C-alpha cells in the first residue's frame, strides 16, 4: 500500500484541545442545576452495618439526600443485571444492595448536596455502627487453600506436555524459586467520575470515565431496567485508565441512582483515596522450576501460579501462557490457582498477566542462564520458540531475533562482562540486564461509519475510546490514507454510545479492531466515489475498476496514467448535494485462528546501585519492539516510553500495602503509593524493528499499549542482580532488600 | 486576656455552609468580583464555579501537581489553596496561556514533542514548565527532572516532557 499518512510521525489531532484545557473529561461537564455526590466508605473489611444514621447530614442546609442500603429503591435487584462486559465469573458487587460489608472501603452511602463542599461535609456527618466479623486478607497464609476455579476469566492453563517431572529430575542444571509481587493500583491521573444529566422525560445523558461507552450503557440499562434509547453515554476524553475503566465503577451506579431518585443531574467524583477502593492488579506468587542441559537447552519448565481474588468473583489473568509463547521446551507443566480474600475483585491492569508472568519467567530464565554461565541473549536465542506451544500454532510473524540484535547493538551489550559485581563507577555498582516479552495482537469485531459530505470532508465514527493511546489520531490517519485526502479534511468521532458499536478499548487491540473497521468503511466509500467519478462528464475513469485507480491528493486517478483523474469534489458533485454514507462491521478473518498472534519486545537496562546506600537508579533503557506495521511512529513511541515508565514503577516502586489486622490497604494516596516521577526516568530509547504481518489484520499493525511494559521489570531485576550479585525475587525492589 | 469564645456545641449548632466572602481575583487578565465560601479550594472554585475545567484535580492533596496554576507568576498547587486566600492576586490558568488563539510556545512544544497521552496532567505540566522557567533555578537536565517531579504523569511521558522544558530553558536563556 502506498502510504501518505500511515507511517508518518503525526502530531495528535486532539493535541490542541489537551494543551489548552478545552478537552473535557467525565467530571467536567458543568450542566445547569447540577448536584454533587460524595461517597462514604466502610471502615471495616467484613461484617454488617448495624445502624446507619444520616439525620445529622440531612440537617445541613443544601443537602438533598443521603442514599444508603436502607432507602435504595427496590428496582435495582437482580445479581445478573449488574454484570458488565468485563465481569469475571461470579457475582458482581452491588453498591448499597444490603447491609453486608465485603471489603474495606466498600461504598456504603452517598451524600448528595447543592455543592461539592456541602456533600463532602454531609458525608462526614454520617454515623455508622458496624457488627464486625473476622476478615482474612492475608495472601501468604492462604496459599495452601488456593483452588482451581470452576471457570477462569482468562484462558485455562494448557494441559502439561512432554514428561515435565521426569525431564526436570534428570536435567543436569536446575533452578527453582518463588517470585512475588504485591497488589498494585492503576491510579490514572483522572479520578473516576460520572456526570449524569437527568432530562424531564427521565432519559439520561451519562458522561462517564470508561474504556468503552457501550459497557456503561449496558450496565446502566441492565441494572436500572432502562432501554438503550433512554441512556446515551458520552466519553470524549479519558484521563488515563490502564484497565481501571474496563468495568463501570461504583460512582456510576451511585450517580445514576441519585439522578433518577432526585430527578436532577448529579455528579459523583471519587477521591484519590477512593481510587484504592476498587480493582487492582492481583498479588501473585509464582513457583518456578527449570531444568536445562549443560549446553543450555531448556529441558523442563514448571510454573505454579497463586493469585489473589475476591470472595464474590473469580478473577484470573493469563499469567502462565508466556513460557509456551517465548521458549521452546518439550516438557512443561503449568497451573494457576486462586486465593480468595476479603478484598474487592482484582481488575485488569496494563498487560494483565503479562507484566507479572513475564517478570517471574524472565527472572527465572536469567537465573538459569547464570547457572549455565551463558549470556542471557545467547540463552534466549538457543531456546527460541518457532511456535506457540500452548496452542501448537505457528506465529503470524515474530521478529524477536531482530529485537535482540538491534536492541543489543544500540545498548552496547557486547561490552558486558557476564560476572556480577564486575562493573563499577565510583561508589556505584553498574548492572546490565535484559529480558524479552510478548503481548497478544488480537482483533475483535467492530463497526464504523464513514460519511463524505458535498464539500469533500470525511467524518468517520465508532463508539471506541481514546484513553491517551492516540485513537483519534491513528483512525484519522487510516481514514485519510484510504481516501487519499489531507488529515485536515478528516474528523474521527468516538466515545458516544450513539455511534456504531465497538468493543472495550483494552488488550492492545483497538488499532487492529477499530482501525480495520475504519478502513473497511472508507473502502466502501471508495467504491461509491469511483461510481460517481465515472458519471462526471467525459470522465477518464469510465472503464476503470477499483484496482486500476488510486486515491491520492484528493483525486481518483488511473494508476497507469496519473494525469487521467477526477477530483473527489467533482465526483461528489454528481450526488445532488447529498452525502455518501457507509457503515461497516468488520470481523477477524477466518484464517487468523490458525496462527498465534503476538507482538514481541526485547528490553535492555542499565542500573546504577550505590554500594553503600543500596539506592537504585535506572540510568538507561533500550526497548526494541516488533509490533507489525507502525501507523504513527510518534504516538507509538510514546506508548512504549509509557510502558517503560510503568515497568520502572512495577520493578521498584508500586506496592499497595495490606494491613492484615485491619484488612485495609494502608498507603491509599499518591504520597505513600509511589509511582514513577520525572526524576525516576532517565535515558529511554525505543526501536521499532521492521515486521510484516499479513495475518494479524488488513493493516498489518499490532497493538502497542502493553508490549512496552512486559519485559521492563525483569530486565531491571536482572540488571540489579548483575550489579550486586543479589537476586531479589520479590517486587518492588526497594533499597532495604539490597542491604 | 481575651475572653475565650464560648464552646460551640457542634451537635446542636445549625449546620450550613459558611457565609460567603467577597474577593477580587484577576483571572487570565480579567478582574472578577466574586463571592466565595471560605471552605472552597481555589481548584474547586476554578473548576466548579468558574467553569475553568482546564485545571485538573488529580489528588486534592498536593501530591500530583495536576492542579498547578500560576499565581503572580509562581506555580502553585491550587488544591492546597483556598480561593479566599488569593484576593487581589493575578491568576493564570491553562485557559489564559494562549494569546488571541496563538498557542504559548510551551503549549506548542507539548504537541510537537508528544509530551502527553491522556492529557489530564498536561495543563499542570505546562503551567509548571512556565513557572519553572520564571524561577530561573533549573540549569541542568537533572535539575529539570527534579524540579518537574511535583507533576506526576501516569502515562509516563516524562522523556518528552523533559525535552519540552529543555527547549523552553534554552529559549529563555537566548533572550
């Protein structure tokens, strides 16, 4: 395909709105007569509300109502009605359903008032008496009672292949280890918020922070017994989500409830502290046993995963698939068990399962390579997988070798001394580590509509989201390229439930899924435009088929003789001033399922560890990515840079600390829950290696939202080992673990 | 010795919002006579009362910098400031940086370097950059990283943000 827009490092089309403050997020639609809600959260982790006294709050002038389980309307009832598109198997949490407390910080009341300040004040006046029951939030002591769920949210672990036990027993070189990390919270910069606009006819317009407006619409209509035409959901900008917006969060339910009961528009915005009161990346413990031949061939692999879930839903993610994707090994045994605790259900968080599974896998492989005395890159090349062994399928494309080569070259890997503690600079120990990773490159079904008006302008729309990923920009590029018109003549619309259906923005599949629908819709428009162009008086295109013309520079011209052309404007003039409109639903091609489809990455890291103080600085990162065709190198690079920053957080900072006495996350703010700041991030380089893939989708593009993070934490952990000789198997690697 | 105020029994006192106070705020070059409840933060006042939603709330506790604005040329966290405290001050928010439709060079540089993704921390980052240059303290790359660390970006755009600040610093030094 000749490219004019695809592949260009284009500035974000929504950039101006974002740098001027004009971009409006869910909690910023200031509609007339808006009331404000403030949530009261449970102080205990388990038990019952014995008494909830709202009388003092209701005395405050300007307070409209305090909603609790006692005055919740009866129409919100059935369990299944609360299921959203991303719900794990089980029974979803129902806010204000009854007096039962299932987790600490459970929402138990909503104070609604004329102003935000009054609502907050009123919330502080609600008095609650609890009847506490013994809770259990201790992951470690419950590992023994871990269970296999009846149904996994993720894929089921593959059946063992080969003879893992025998192969391990007879392998001359072996390692085993337990790798752990704590719970982590998404903490997008924008707190979850919903502004629910109530109209006189009872219909609602809902501005929601969500990674897919159709999920909010489904949730509200099901939970409140409404019809889709009664609930329009709008979400033009999302201030980060990273998975936290895959499921509608409780502020939505509470805002809708209050708006319907009060017959008034209501906004509920969570506080930063309340951002720790719903889903999180589940804590895991992963037990690895690896065996290899003396020559470094991987002979056996066992991975047993234990992961946290709530008592009401069985959350799971793909933690155990990565060995079969990334390493060739004939004898493998995998398991994934859940540990039920009195917490809220975990939630997909940037590269769920990959971030944690690849961390443990890649640290274990590094340990094995050291035991073999092999360079980690050489070890990975020796055990390179040519197919996904979980499903016994070939890869649609896999340029991982090129990632190693280009990444190592850029990093200067050949200058590395294998020996730990062998590189020093003043009082700093220098460590170089690496890891590789993969992330799924899936396509789902989606619809898009393309409309060309008589002025030659194109509007394309789909109910997808842009959570900072660049959806607005890349869809505009794809549409402009397909019709051969300038970017300025294209508008892409998203984040509105009245637009053609699109799935949740998650799993790095939006370019693949919505991009394909956009291209298909524009392809249909091309057919229509060519027919119109053929009706132009003395048209040089009368005999031409679609294959014989190109769309470029606002013109449709013959490939064989570019001077024979009709402009799009001239073609449109044949349509009696009417617009051309095409809506298309696109599905993955049938042959996709014959292949394993993944993006790949190799990450090289330098750390400097102060020998006396144990402070760790990640001074250099090179991330080499094979992600298919890159639609926009500028926004693509930003995705990978962001993934690397997340990896630094996972490796060294992020740690939601559970106080098992209280059953409560203790560090529930941005002061105590550390995420990387500017001073934590130094030299980061991103390389995109060339990768052609005609299977993955018609664009040949793989998603990039998650591939950037997956191998960063293990590369850092491996670099810390190289620097210090100390293997830390428990994230985050804080300085106390090195002293 | 002053008489001690009589102990106010909050259980029986009438509960209502505190009375409003008159303030004059010069916001983005325009003087505004306003009535403000003393418990309203400058951030909430801008966002909820003046509909200047470009200034963002990310934590309400001075821990993230999303609410950074310029008060008399200095960058502050508007969430840690009550609106009544700024009577008579010159306040610049993100909405006031572009002049007659032309972006401030720092705004344009944020676009050109793709120094944001979701855009939510961006107004704070931009105001913070302008404030940092005004302070004149930053000299080196490490200074920039340190002095911009009060503005958290969860999308992780730091690499590009640093480039913008470097450029702005060079521009200011060239003057």
